[in-house]
């Protein structure tokens, strides 16, 4: 998967979903919740490749996730970390979609990505 595909898949998945994938108390991000919600990066993990063990790992340290996301170097890892943080973890629950779109537009510009929500 290239950066544009990861961005489009995560963005459009979260727009459709309408909220972050959080669980537990206190709340923390997961790739997939028990109810099927997915985080920004979780939307790019194919169902047949998802493993609940991923929940204990982060992409820059865990080889299966690095392979799924095509992370080949530190720049790719930084992109994944930044995308997850800015386009999921730090977003507020109130007006989630509006905040997501605002941040996604800025993120796309920073990483030279096309910003076309729902263009898939």
C-alpha cells in the first residue's frame, strides 16, 4: 500500500464510521474494537490479515504490520505514526468528522497527497 492509498482508506473509513476506535477505561486506541470500529490505520488492514495480536503492537516495531503498510524506512514509519496521531488519536469526539476533514486537508498538503474525501 502506498501513502495515498493508506490516506484515502483511513480517511474515507473514518468519515463513514463517524467516530474513533477507542476502548477501555481510560479510553485507548485500537486497530479494531469489539464492535468492529477501526482506527485510521486499522481501516487499511485487510480482514484476512488482521490478527488480534496487532493490538499490542505499533507499526514501526512489528514486522507484519510494517509489511501490510509497506513501511520500508524511517520516513514511512514517521508518516504512519503522524497519520494515526493527527487523524485519529488526538481528534475530539465532538464534531469528529469536521475536525477530521480539517486536519486531513492540512495533512494531505504536508505529505503531497490528493485530498478527495469519498473518492474511492
